């Protein structure tokens, strides 16, 4: 696998869908994550990220245009002690509640499958960052239909320990635009994180997402030594 610049990876497709990036800052001192959403329909584009405790939630930018909220209104980011959970749906709550009962990340997700949005069957992607005792590890998960078969769910978990400074991984829902939308394939993409500055990184991600389809972006940098964090939210609707 070849490490690629996140700008290159994002700009190479018009519709990666929803995406999670997790890794370490260039100097290795920060655990970093980003979550973005994109949309093709009016309902999907009518969203913003707002702060919600230590995490965030989505809400309708114009409530009068909100149609079906079931798959677009949720909490993408929640914090459970020294763990930060990032997902593309309400499985954030499933992971939070499962891990609060001492289940693992993978065990918590066994009760969930891909989204019931035929014919796309959008994968559920999830990530978890664990920062404790000046150490950092993370994992990513994807639950997807078996090559478009809604009767079969394929589950993949990828765990990463001691990732070097300036490296991370990127997982997203779709390989690109299409009808139906083609689900993500393979391992999370190995990406370069070549900055220590949260605003620089947020700008790099936002500016390389397709202008017509991008909706919102959340970025967080967590100091691995102290656990203190800072976050940024960028909404196209504002």
C-alpha cells in the first residue's frame, strides 16, 4: 500500500460520501480525527454540525425542508472517558452504550448492519480513538452489504497501534458516484498527515472535497500527553 496525501485522495473523486480520518500529527504529539458528510439530495444537503457536549450532532439547517430524519440526524461524535467515538450514523450510540457495559468496539457493533437505504445499502463506518497514559491507538470498522446483497452483512475491523508521526488512515462510504452508489472496498487508505496545525488540516480537507456535494466537516486534535483537545466545525450552510 502506498501512502497518499489526503488532498489527492479527496480531490480524485466527486463523491466519497461520508468519511472518517484518524491518525497522528506530523510531530506525533496529537491524535487527530476528521469526519465529513456530503450529500446529493436536498434532504442530505440540508444539514449542519453543531456542538453537543464533548461531541457533535447533526441538525437540519432549514427545518422546513427536513424530510426523513432517520438516517441523517444523529450524533457522529461522542466521548466516553478516554475514548472518542466517530461514526456516520446512530451506531455512535450503540458503541458508546456497548463500551460503557465493557463490550469491545467490535462486539458493540455486532448488533448493527449497513443502512437500510436500498439500493445503496450505505455502509456503516466507525472509528474509535483511545488516548491513555500518553499512548494512542485507534480502530476503524465498516459494516457493508455482501456485494449489494441485503441478506448478508460483511463486517471488517482494522486496529492500529503505534502508528508513526504524520500517518493516518481514511475510510469512507462510497468508492465514488454512481447509481447505486458503490460501497467502499478494501483496507482504509494510508494517508499522510503533514501538519501540526488543526486549521491547516481542516482547510486541506475542506478545500479538496467536491464543492457541489460537501456539506459539513468536523476536525479534532487531542494532545496525547494530556488528553486535552481542540475542535473545528465547518458548515457549508451557515
